[in-house]
């Protein structure tokens, strides 16, 4: 059967991820095996690994979405819109939609608790962040209209976004009022982009990318 058929395509992948998430949240990441996930999803372990090469990716399955959003923010932005504006719009849209990548989804608290309890998931999350940074660098370097420092912008954006997520996770795990945490996360995202705008330019607004002062630690408040 072709890989894009219902049995081996997106529906199967989604079912496997849903089963895995339920089991991980119920019992903890380390207590669940891939064989058990496969059995409850009605597929073989081979099928699971065809969709998710690593066990960690069964729970951190939004990495594919994050990669797509980064690429789209660079490739699909309207003419005349600079990269920072496009990244900002994407981040705020995800936040306002309470997308899981925003950190303020209804299921964020159990997700964060599960990740925090597993060294394997924490390590994989760091690897994913590095992969996303490389994705953004590649997209910026291919973009003929981008005139800034691709590596520096990608490093600061990914690190800054991750910092907001970690801060939000810590506050939610500590049982702070969700509405207060959500308001604070939105403010922190705005502060992140203010810092990037003041410290980095991409040739379509913001600081001069060729000015060394524009990327000094004092000007990039992260």
C-alpha cells in the first residue's frame, strides 16, 4: 500500500501520536514502550518508527510544525515585509490561537510536566532547537532580500523564543494563575521582538545590520 494511503499516511501518524501522548501523560515518558504504543494504536513497531524515527519524537511531534512555520515566515511573507515582522506575526498568531507551540495551550501544563520529568525529552528538545536554528539560517541565507546576519538572528530568535517557553512552563508548573501567566507570556514575546528589532536589522527596517553596535549585548536585551 502506498505511504500516502490512509493506513500509512497522516491519519496513521496522528493516531500514533495521540496514543503516545495519552500514555506518556498518564504514566510518564520512561514508563511507556514503543511496543505498547504500537499495540494500542493497532500498528507494528516498524510502522511507528517509520513515522517517528526516535521515541522522543512521539511526544515532541510538533517539531515538524515548527519547522514549517519558520520556513513559511521567510518564504511566504508579502513583498516589502521584513523577516522580523513576519516572524513576529507568526509567533503572535500562534499565541492568539493557543497553539501548542505557544506554550499556553490547554494541555501545556501536563506536557511541560512530562518533559521536565524526562532527561531524554529535555535533551531531545535541545536538539530540536538546534535543528530549528539551522532551518532558519538556511532559509535566511537563501533569501535574496535579507541583508542581515542570518546566523546571529536565527540564534537569538530561537534562544529567545525558547526562553519565553521555559519561563512560561516554569510558572505554569508552579501553579501560578493561568491568566496571569498567559498575559506575562504575551508581554515577554513582545519584549523579545522589541529586543530583536532594536538590536538587529534585516535590510527592511530596524537597526543597521552593518553596525557592530547594533548587535551588542547591551542593545539585544535577551
